[in-house]
């Protein structure tokens, strides 16, 4: 028997579908675009920001979040964890489970959460502490610090199992000044009790039913620029958690935290370097990349300072995210960690050296900013990583190596910047680039490590030589000009 539905006019069928979709949208089963969503009520999902969920206010929970994070030793601290493998470290007893937000860049993690626990986590947060800034003393000074460092938050997004959370602008919570107890090996340059304050936007997620749940949080911050200056692009922080409630979480990758500390629990030194942490080795076994920017951390006083976080974010999101970048980091880490622990140990006790390192590092932030734009201009991926690496190598050569090359007079006496010399240089760079491209395509790890290192060294070295040669040419021109003026003066 043929269905009578086929005899209905097309307009009638369209009207029925539209009515059904409108009704489902009204009761929250589908979004206006027609996509099915979980019909959770927000009141059931999220504790109101003006309430006292589980016995404390949002401001108090914000302080407890940082007390938890500071209490975890640096070698297993979730702040260095790329995929959530250490999310259960030092979790407090009670009704609430803390999940780490993201301070810079984009991150995806998984975590097993005990059934019946609420989840408290930041969409975006900042802290100021006396260990990092010893000028902070009064409540007003702490408050000004966390307000300034939080910046101009222009966009907030949160979804839980696809259900968007509204009214996030009301979820801002700034704590009072509180004390955090830190272990001997900690993420700040402090000991014992550290006075601090936090600020940010937070969500308290009520206990979720057993099973896997997707929590996605995103914030966009627009830097405050001076009048007349070109505004900087907004920075985006984003984190996605697969929260396995009451079940074992499925790993999504390899965590970036090192194994347990040595028995003497000492900090990183020349005799106790950080473990080598790579994403994967040449034999298919799991390794992990080193997570510490030791020299920068010693200069700025903490892993949590914006400067160190920026360096860490660039490494993890733009270098380690690609095959060629990860291969270069293997070689870089081998060299860097052969001397950086000794330098960092000495640097911590030398204020003049800390200031020198700070001053030296600041141009690097500008270089990485340009490299980041190059990465996206090349559409990211392997090509973007190689383009960003080439940009960074050339700028590092011009800024850091050229001053040394300027002093090498024998090079400038023998080197002529004629067409033949430039052709040879371009041929060497092209050969290095083709070798790198071939190694990336074939995927042979030793060849990748060698080719990426040679590519970087050649570009940086040649840029330094060219830049220094131009400086000497300019100096020579100025000298001749002054000599000519002096000779004319004598003739008169």
C-alpha cells in the first residue's frame, strides 16, 4: 500500500518539518541550525556564580584551585602535562575535582574523574604571587597585578557535551590574598608558604553521570595597545577535556611530565638534569620532550610568568606539533640540556645575570611573533613549521649572531658580496631546503634531525654573515665620506 505522504504537496511537507524543528528548538532538543544537542538544563549543569556551591563561593574555589596547583611538585605538575596523564595528582578530598585550564594556546586532554565529583576549572585565569614578584605586598598591589595581567577578555565560550553555557561574563571571580603551600620542588621560585591572588573566569560543573563527557572551554583576550599603535592580534586559550566519569580514561597521547623525582628530591642541576621527553622515538617506543625552559625560568623567576609560558606555548604548539619541528627539537634538546642546568643553577644566584638574560631574551619574543604569523600565512602544518623555522633562523642570525660576525674581520676581508657569492649561498640554502623536504617526506628520523639542524644553522649563519657584511660596508662608506670631507677641508 502506497503511503499518502507522497501525495502531500511539497509545501505541506516543508511546513511539517519546519514546525517540528521549531518545536524541538523551543524545548532545547536542537539548535536553531538544526543540530541535535543534549537537552541539559544549564541550572543542572553549572552552579550559579553567585551561589556557594559545595560550601564555598567561586572566589574561594578559585583560591583553592591555585593552592592545589601550587601544591603539586613540578615533576608531576599538571601544568606541564600535554594530555592529562597527571590530572589526579594531589586532588583534595571532598566533593570537587580540579581540572587544569590552559594559559596559552590550544590543548586537548583526557582525565578520569571519580563519579559524584563536581568539576571546577578556569576558562581563563591568572595569578600574581610574591615569589615571582617580590614588590607585591598590599591587597591593592595584588589586585592591580591580577587585573592588569588578565587583560581585556573579549570572548568566552564553554560547552558541555555540546550544550553551550550562557552568561559566562558573570563568571568572573577574583580571590582575596591567600597563602599557598609549595613543596621543595615546585613551579615557582618560592619556599614554604607563598602569598598570592588569582583572577579569572570559572565554571563549577555539577556531577556528571557515568561515562565520557566532552568539556570545551575557550577565551579570547585582546591586548591593550597604546594610542596610535597598531593593535596586536588577540590571543586565544582553549582546552578540550574528555572527562571519563567513573570509568578509565582512554589516553589521547603521551604526557609531557617526567617520571617521579630522584630519592633526594633535589631540583634540576648539572648532575640531575630533567628527563628527556620526546613524543616518539625512532624505534616506535614512547619517549617525551623536555618541558623546562631552564635558563628563561631562572631569569624570570617562575614557569608561570607570561614570558616563559609564551616560549613554552610556541615550542609545543608550533614546533612539536609537526614531524620536522619535533625532529629539530630532539637535536636542540641534546645540546641545550648539556649546559642549561649549570647555567640556570649559577644564574639563580646572580641578579646581574638574570637581568642580562631577560634583556637578551626580549628580542626573541618579537622574532617568535613574526615566525608565528609566518606559520599561519603558510597554512600551518609541515610547510608552516618549516617556513616559521626559516623565518626564526634568519632573524636570530641577524639579531644575535651578526654582532659576533661583525667582529670577525678576516671574513669580511675575504668575502665579496658579488653575484657569484650570492649564487653559491642561495644554492647551499636551496640544497638544505630540498634535503629537509625529502627527509620530511621519507620520514627517516636520523636524516630529519640532521637536515633540520643543518637547515637552521645554514640559514642563521648565512644571514649573520650577510648582515654583518652590510654593516661593514656601511661603516666603510661612512669612513670614506668623512675622509672626503676632511680632505676637502684641508685643501681649503
